[in-house]
C-alpha cells in the first residue's frame, strides 16, 4: 500500500472487507486438488494396480496347473508384477490421469499460496 492510502503514515491499515474476503476464499475448500481427493484417487489407482497383479498371478498359477506344470508362487508373483506394470498403465489410464490432475490442482493451489505469501513478505500486497 502507498503512503497516500494509509490512514496513519508509518502504520499498517487494518484489514478491510476485501482483504478478509480474499483470506476467507483462500481457506475455502477448492473443487479439485484437495488432499483428501488426491488420497482417494491415489488409493483407487493403487488398489486397482494391486488387483491386476493378483489377477495375473492367479492366471499364471492356474494356467500352469492346466498344463500340468507346478509354478512356484514367487515366480508367478515376479512375472505377475512384470506383466502388470505395462498392462496397468494401459488399462487404468483414466485413473492415472485423474491422480495426475488432482496432484496438479493441489500443486497449483500450493504455488498460488506460496506466491501470495512471498508477495506479502516483500510488501507488495
């Protein structure tokens, strides 16, 4: 603020309604990018990927038994993870994009709050 707008030169003005409204708007939850929304999206994506690994392991073990081959669980688990990695990227693309967008929204909110704080510390606002 400039000296011409200050009620008493050398002292900071009391926060007016506009400043209070912007502070209240900053603390209000946003539509996207809330930490809980990110956590839910990340949980769903992780759970889906783990279920895919489990399904691939079961398919490998059952497939082995169908051809009369005993496949050790550890071998099936390793191959299950290796097969599920690229398969999960393709099958769960929408979940992955949802996680990415939620993280981007959270980061944008954090960045705007950081920039606002830096502006206040410099005395720009």
